[in-house]
């Protein structure tokens, strides 16, 4: 196992400014993504101030920023505004709103205007087909399938991702994202099925140094951890 031999591109997923800039500086990180949930967890209170500030530094790697309205007209206004902040910006549009209304007409309008989109929160290959059908093939776009959340339901996401790769294959400007991974192994899963990108949170990225680590040594490290914690806790029987 070696990260250097992977074809899949790793994008850092987060909203902590320090963490984003740290990952931006790593050659192995090819882009960045965020979303309103991550921003809220990071304590971001002013969306535009945060986004414009981070874009002052991150200028040469793609970064995805998401709309947050539930109304398609307002989504459209937000998308155009966000897209104006930088040539490296991809605007994240959810595949539906909270009322289950599909966002396909909006995706088509924005894509036809030349706005780079990252269509997000997909879970099925049928959704991928519909999204791809509404994107302009001459405009770069990402399609984010939440493989980790699919796995959370007890389903193997790999067949869905492999089928989605085939759907996107005729369109060289479209990139399929393996989103919401749950473990480091998912990077290799995404690479094996041919995904173009995988979005990875910092807690998983911190494990990159473990790739290929000797398992006997890892076993010993684990035993030492248990022993050290028992000693520090002062346990006695």
C-alpha cells in the first residue's frame, strides 16, 4: 500500500481555518470541500467573511462551498454570488431540497451559465444518471455520492460507486466524488472502483502515516497504549 501510487485525488473536508490551511499546504491534498454542518461545528458565524478569508489564501486548488437556502430561487442567487468569489470555486448544490423537490432544473441553469458545480448528497446511481443528464458537458463539475452514508445503512457502497463511475465516464469534465468516507481504507476502495476524488476529514487524514505500517508493531503499540493508560489511571485489584 502506498498513497503515491493512487490515481484518486484526495480532497480535505473541513471548516476549521487552521486545519484547512494545513491541508492546503500538503502536496498530496489536491482540493478542499466544506459544508454548512462542518462550518457550524467549527463555530463559523459569518459565512461570507469565512469563505472570502479562506479564498484569499487558497487560490490554486479547487474548493467547494455550499448554498444553504431551501428555496431554489434563493439557491440560484447564492450560487451565482459564491461562484463570483474565485475561479477555483465549485458551488455545492444539494440534489434535492428538504421538500424532496429535485434540483435538476437549477443544476441545468447554473451549469449552462458556466458555473462549476459540485452536486451533493447523492446516494444512488439513479440520482447520478439524472444529475449528469442536466449538467453541461462543456463545464467542469463534480458529483458527490455519499458512499459512507450508504455504508451506514448496511449496504456495500462499492457497486453503486462503480456504476456511477461508468455513468460519468463519457464526460471528461465531470468528476465523481466518494464522499463521507468512514475509514482510511475507503481511499483505496475509491481508487479501486475508479473514483476521481475522495473527500476526507482531517481525523482520517491524520492516519495517512499508518499506510503500510507493520502490523506486528501496531499490535505492540496497542498493547503499550493499554498498559500506559492503566498505569496513568492508577488501577489496582
